[in-house]
């Protein structure tokens, strides 16, 4: 794997335990193609040990040669805590080129339906942006979090929601939304209800999921139970490193 030294152009706070990191990626080869849903791997030295972590690309501008990742702190996480507490504008970080096959279907036009939980929004927000603004297609996003204060990319989602091609339902486990449909965890029953009430033709839609394995497994089972083809289900498991 080849790594490039990418300067940090900006760091901004997303939530109390997550930040967005913007890199200048002009060091990538000119023929590099970054597809929504892909990730980069960062390589850093932590206490004399070389550590690698993969982070999804949440934004990319080919015109400006910039890409952005969202990093949420992991308890005792070596790299996530370093990124949140020490990375700053002007630092250079060793990063790989784009990787990953969690990308949008080439079929068009199609209704794209996204399920995300927690930091699983990081590849999803890039995909949603591309679907509604570049492809001009319809998208629905179901986004689960513990509470409103835990929502990464809250302002960006508010901006995207002004596009009539996008419908967003945020689901909070703390019940603060006040409605049964948008309260609780995205489990088998919740996923079944969301698809039944919000997706008019699920057999023709393409579904994308990113987040904890329990959510992805529950949603996948719910979709299969409703007859959705495995070819129309795309997923990315987010596994937090133990260290």
C-alpha cells in the first residue's frame, strides 16, 4: 500500500466526540478516481508504534483537490483520540489512496435508500450528496443516534435536506422525537416499519447500510423478509479498533 503525505487544511468540531478533518489531496496521482462510499487508510506513529486506521471519505472536491474524513473518538482509541485532540491545520498525515467497494449502483434512475447509525454516516453523506446533487436522483436516509447531540454532520444534513430529492428521518434511542416511528433502535421491527411506511416500491430500490453489525444484520434480514434482492443490498460494517 502506497502512502502520500497530505496536509491538513481544516479541522472542525462535529460533536463533542468527533471532528471533521479536511486534507489537501493534490499529492494523489492525477488519474485517481474517488467514488462516494470509499475510504482512505491513515498511518501514524503513536508512542513508537506504527498504527493504521481506515476512515471513510465524507466529502471530496475534485476541483479543489480536497477530501474530508469524520473521526469519532473510540474509548482508549489510539488514533481516533490523537486525531480529535492533536491534529491541526498545517499538520501532514500519511494517507493511502482511495479504497473500497461500498459504492453506488450504476443503475439509473433508481430510488436510493440509506440506513446509517452513529459514525456510519461518514460514507453515507458523501453518497447521498452525489445521488441528489450530481445524479439528480431520489434518496431516503434513515439515521440512528442516541440523541440529537450525537448527530455527526448535522448542519450538512440540514443543507442537503433542502433538496427535494432527499427525505431524512432521524431516529433517536432517547425518544426525544416524540413519535414511535422515529424512537428507539433500528432493529428488525423498526427497519420493517420504516421501509413499509417510507419506501413506496422497495423491490425496485437499492439499499445501502453502514454502522454497527447489529443494525446491518437486522436491516438486511428485514429487507430479505420483504423480498428485496441481495443484489440490491449494499453494506459496510463499521468495526471500531480496540486500541
